[in-house]
C-alpha cells in the first residue's frame, strides 16, 4: 500500500504542473416562475415580457381574431364566437401486437410532436378475417386542450404544412357539417423533432373540433388562424387522355 506522504507529494507536484481554474460562481434564480433577465455584453437574451406571454396563436385569437369574427357574423355575445375546443391526434399501427418496440417508438414520437403522452387504442370487437381480437392494441391517440393545443396547432400551421412535400393547400371540403375539420399527414418527419427515416414512414390523422355551428364559421376561424386552405376549384389542370380508335373496338372483349 502506498505511503500517504508519497501520495501528498505527487498530488502537489501534479497541481503545480496543471493549475486548477477557479469555477464560476453559481447563479441563484430564486422562484422558478420569475424568469430573470440574463445580460451578456449588454445584450438581453430573454425578455421578461416575452416569457410571461401565453401561446402566440392564443394571443392572436383573443386580440385580433375575435373582433373580426364578431364584425363578420354579427355576434351579440362573446360566447357565441367560435373557438377551437380540442384537437385529437391518432395514429394507426397495424402490427402493434407483433411489434411491441415499434408501438413504444410510435408513442415516443407522438409525445415529442404533441407534447403530451398518448394512450393506446384497443379493438372493441373481435374480427377473425383481420385476425383482430377484442382488447388488442391497434394504434395510439392523444387529445389536446388548452395551451398545449394552441402550441401544437401553431407548429402544425407554421412548421408541418410548409415542410410537406408537394403541398398545394388544404381541402376546404373536409368539414363534417358540424364545424369540425379533419386532415391527414403522410409523414411525421415534417416536424423537426422526428428524424427522417428512409424506411416505412408513419403518418397520423388530426381532427380539429370547434364550437362553430356551421362549416363556414369554422373555416373562417381556421383561416384567420393561418390554415392554408386552397382556393375553390382545381389547383392544376388535368389533361385528359386522347382516346384512339382501338379503344372503341370490340375485339378481345368477348370471352374465349
């Protein structure tokens, strides 16, 4: 066993060759709710007013969208103004029973996208032709409300749709007649939290439930929020195939 005096001498010589830098003092933030302003070379990094604001989409709805809706539809009471009540995001996974790791990976990805952990959706009845048993997990779903809902809708409008390949606008006829709108996303990789994978992509369905009584009111609400609806009519002109004479011949149509 080494002598203590030898250990002390070797330690002192080591610190003499490599002096230890003094550690910076720790910063005390006090109450975590009060965000302090950190200054570096007279540059404000975090504004206290910005940190105390709620979702910017919710702020825009309360300050600018509500007055426009009241003016356009002549609402007498502020409670008549339509609003987004909740957003349901679901993702179907056909091989969830055989691939447990894939199900957990899908739940982790959807939690990163929405900011809320999803739940498993299970079969309500058994179907022998599809090899489905009652209670078997078939997919995942998450219901968003409040500030989490507005944050997800903001990211969907400003990040998800612009990053979609060959995006030409949303279909304005996808309302269900009660003011609710549904849209499907083919690739979850349009969100920056999900890494692009060359394998099989995973999509998801988004259902936006509003308190609007008609589809026109709901479409106006979502359009003011920034939903990129495409204009009425065909986006691109579809060229019809010119038929030849052999298309009208009856040769080969009879049974042999």
